């Protein structure tokens, strides 16, 4: 009972923080996004045992922190993607340079894990901020969480009610095919209701096709969110870890809550560009 109460309270606090930061956008969201990106990267390199000494930041890991800071700064200030992409490339090259100059201190697997952690968590999570800053972003950004968390809730409820066929029995024994389908349907329904509410209550002109585009975007995002959730669980199982961290009481770390958001955020961003024809 105590664990449930802690989990519920911390979940409410997290939603309030998201409401303020995502709702505000701009610098507030940028700093929040940068924070969760840095923490997510730290959790990933810790879980994948990049650090030779788990208590101290190693040089290989440190290159990633510098790269993340530079990447986010350029995302905020740069007008084109040229320098942004160059930063990503130079960060990866920097990690390879550390590997070469300190050989054999680090194993090749540690370098690959660091590169993966750098791209998988910080780069993909940056699309929360990027989606919020695009046209109609103050509406579209919520589809990221609809595709991730509404899907989780619907999948859990449907799985509990009618779930019989296991989706990934070895990786996640409790997830079912019926739950997965229900999660996608639930996200699509929430996406439609959200679009309908905006069409009725919105105080400014919105894309005309959003009544079908929002549920389609949410449904496709929900499919990918479940893949992201399973992949993140697989990483933990490979390294015999229960949670990525302890930052969010009752939930674990940032990656335990944002594992599906990592993959849905960029998808929502690009699907919005394609289906809504906005910039």
C-alpha cells in the first residue's frame, strides 16, 4: 500500500512538472528537456556498465556530457541543422578518440554502448522541445505523451480484462497481444477526442485534417512506444538491472518513465510534418 501511495504521488508531481514545463515551452521546456536528457544518458551508461568504476564519471562518458550540452545549445540557438549534425558526429568521433588514445582501458562494447546511449536517450528526447517549438507545437507536443502513456494505460486495462496471448513471453511475461492492440486503439481514441475538443474549443485556426491526422499519429506512435518500452526492458534484463535509476520514487529513473517517449517524440515530430504539412 505504501509503495502504491508513493508511486501515485510521484506520478502526480511528474504530471504537474510536465504540465508547467511543456505548457510553458521556450526556455523553461528547453532546460527541463536538457535535464532529463542528461539524467537519461547517465542512467544508460551506468546500466550498460560503461564506467570501469561505477562511482566515478569516466572520460569516455564525459565526452557524451559535453556533446549533449553542445547539441542542446545549438538546438536552441542555431538556425540550421548543419552545426547540430556536426556536433553529433564530432561527439561520436570524440568517443572513438578516447578509445584509441587510452587503449586498452575501454572495451569496444563500452564504446558502442556509450554511442548508443548518447543517441538513444538525449538526441531522441530533444524532440520533445523541437515538437513544442514547431507550428501548432503547443497542441502537437501532447500527442507524444498520448502515444506513450495513454497507450500504456489502455494496454494495461485491456490486457487485464481480456489478455490471453503473450506478446513477448520471455522479455515481458505480463504483456499480451490483446493489450498491445488495445493500447494502440486507446491512444487513437484519445488522439481523436483531443482533436475534436480542440476543433470545438480552439481559439485559433487549426489544421483542417487534424480529426483524422491526430488519431493516426497517436496510433502509429503507440505502436512504436510499445517497441521502445520492450527494448528498454530488454536492455535492463541483459544487464540484470531492475530499474534505470531512483530519481522518481515508485517509478525508477528517467528512462523507466521516458523509455517509450524516446522513440515516440521524433516520430510524432516527423509525422506532424508529413501529415499536417506544417513546419
